[in-house]
């Protein structure tokens, strides 16, 4: 499995991906999920992948080959790039899915595509196994692929579109931290890219290993803050009369007595 | 979907379940997932269910019918009760799964069974769709069924077996809160039962609606504490020289340049 997240903000985009892949617990390895297309200062395009690694690699290979790469480099809109990725998915689906179906293996891949092409705003897409896609808007400002559930609560609580880019990056890293702690199929190193709108470069990129002092610090502080906050919360007081009242009213629904036989 | 959690502590057991059921987004209703067997002061047995509601109800109906109910009331060990539940699952599986298979519907149910029978310690089991089960031990002190991922990180950070029962109940409620916020297939009211070992009663039970002042208070305080903790965490500083170093070293792996075509 894997976990990738991207957030679209007024100021730009945040991308974060892990690098663990596994085909069963006895076949775990490291593979970077992020590909960055950047040159000529007219476009920064980021693609992150999740799902069957053979499928994802095949699609990536198509996209960096001459013809499709040209269509990525020449696209005047990120929507066209999303379509190019969708076409590549359909091509691999056509090629590989009959045999995979025979073997009972699901054709499973998903992508996050984001970035900016000159004369456009920043855009962010989530692309599905069928090659179709959705775009982030003002209400839905983040996309996750892979093991998304563990890290979703913190995003839902904290994110908003006019947040500072680095604050949102911190939120993405905490979301990743929760995922890393609860699921061994997600692992370091991480790739973090914070893209400021109209930059058309890759000014703020970071490869995060377990040696990274910033990530180490926020992981450990976050853990301490959470435990402290937890300890500050009031414990339940069963002597409270309102509670006692509700204790007397539950029987009918839940309780089984011997007399019911 | 649903979300239930149970925690086994030195002092006793905590049980918490939601009550939402849905067969598609246009068929949402409320059904309590918790059944309590208690009488004669020699046993308190709690069963919580998740999965296909028709399956879960069928299994529950079997368990409260004369013969099986007797075996629950007469069991001298909770292990025997787990086996009785397992047998009920197998019975319904045999009866319903052929037609369900034909219709492409998965035979999907899981249960948490916990409690205490006189002359035994508190015990806690997780029972699968196949009727087989596992028991909680000193390393693995909690079980979740249903939508378990959203609420797992807080459990992994906070729980330990010698925790006070009410503190663990608070942790279960926060785990539920994260799940409620991120997944609409889980909903109020909640059933909370905190069982103190050797009680053989149901002294501390609470039905929690959105009117419940304790739950309202910890939800809102927890949200504020989290945002406060989040704001206290240091933001990333891109001018840091160590970061800049790593920014120069990523190109080979991730970056696509036009020259690659």
C-alpha cells in the first residue's frame, strides 16, 4: 500500500508521498511515488501514484516516453495532462487487465496530478483506475490516495483554503505520521513538495528520512501535545444524576434477560 | 457501515458502539449494535456486531432463542460463548451464503464478544465472518470492527492495559469522534458500557445522543486542544541549510526533464 496527499490552497499546492511498496508482507521495498515534470519555467507538474506497482510503473513509463512526454510538455492546460494520464491508464488496462482478471488480480491504481502551467491557476486532479478523474475545488481542497483513512481526521479538523502553505505542509506531515504509526504498509522516506503559485520551479522540496530533524521534532511534539490534551480532558463522572437517569432507560433495547427464552 | 471498539484493561472492559446502518446512501437507519446478556449476578456478556445487517440480525436472533441462549446462560467460560456465536455464524452462512453468492453479495459480518463469567477473568474476543475468533491478550488490548481506521491512531498513541477504565472510555469516545467526523456511515446514538471486573452487573452504561453534555464537551475541547497543539508546532523553515542540501539531491530520482525524451 502507500499514502499520498495533496492540498490545494490559495497560495499554491502541497504534495506529500511515502515510498513503501509491498506485494505481501514478505515482499516490501522502497519506491518513490512522486514524479515531477519541470523545465523551461513554464510548468511544474507533479504526479503521485498508488496501487499495483507494476501498473503504476507501466503508466509512468508511458508518460515519460517521447510521444506522451511531449504532450505533457506542450499541454496548455493541466486538464489536458490529466487526460493524457487517463489515456495511459486505459492503454495499460487494455494490455494487462485480461490476464490480471484471469489470475484474479484487481486492476488497481490511482493518481494525484497537480501543478501549474503558465497562464493557468494551480490545479489539482484525482485520477481513478478507469482513467476518469475529478478536480479539487473550493469545498474539496485535498485529495488522498492509498491508505487514506488513518490520516483523514486531522485534515478534516485543520485544513482551510486560505491557510499558509507551510502550515498545510505541517498538517500533511501529521496526517502521514498517524498513517505511519497505524499501518506498516506505509513507510519512509517521504517526498514533500510545497509549490508556491507562479513559481514554476521546485523551490521547496524535501526528501524526509527518519534522520530528518524537522519531521522527528514535530512527530515527537505532536505525540506529547496529544497526550497532554488527552489528560486535560475531563473523565466521565458516573455519579452525575443525568447519567444515572439514562442508565435506567437502556434495558429494553439492548438487554437480554433469561426470561426472554 | 458501523464502528465498534472494545478495550481490555487490568481493571475491566470498555465497550463502545455506534448505531448507524446503511444499505446505500439512500437507505440509512438506526440500529443498536450492542447486546448485553446479564442476569443472576454471575455473568455480564456483551456482544457487538458489524457488517451486513440482515446477517447480524439473523445471528442475534439465533443467539437469543431458547437453545443457544441457554448455552450462553450456562457457559462456564466466555470461550464457550465465543464458540456458540461462531456456530450461529456458520449456521447463517450455510443458510444464506449460496443465494448471496449468486447475487454477488459478500457474506460479511464480525463481532466483538467480551465480558466476565464468574470464576473467570474478564475476556475479550473478536469473531470473524467464518465463525473463527481471536482473543485479546496483554499486547493486543483492543479490538475494533467496522470503520476502524479513522479512529485507530488515537488508540495506538494513548492506550495501555493499566489505564483507568474511565480514561480508556474517554479514549474510545475520541476514537469514535474522529470516525464520526470523517465518515458519514457511522452515527449517533452511541452505546457506552464500562465494565468493572467482578461487578457482574451493568453499573456504568450510557446511551449517548448529540444532546449528551459530556460527549459534547470532550468533542469540542478535543477539537480546540488539537488546533492549539497544531498551532504550537514549528512550521517548516526552508531557509535552513540542511533542508537546502537535500533539495539539491532529489533530481535524479523524481525529476523529469525534457531531455529525457
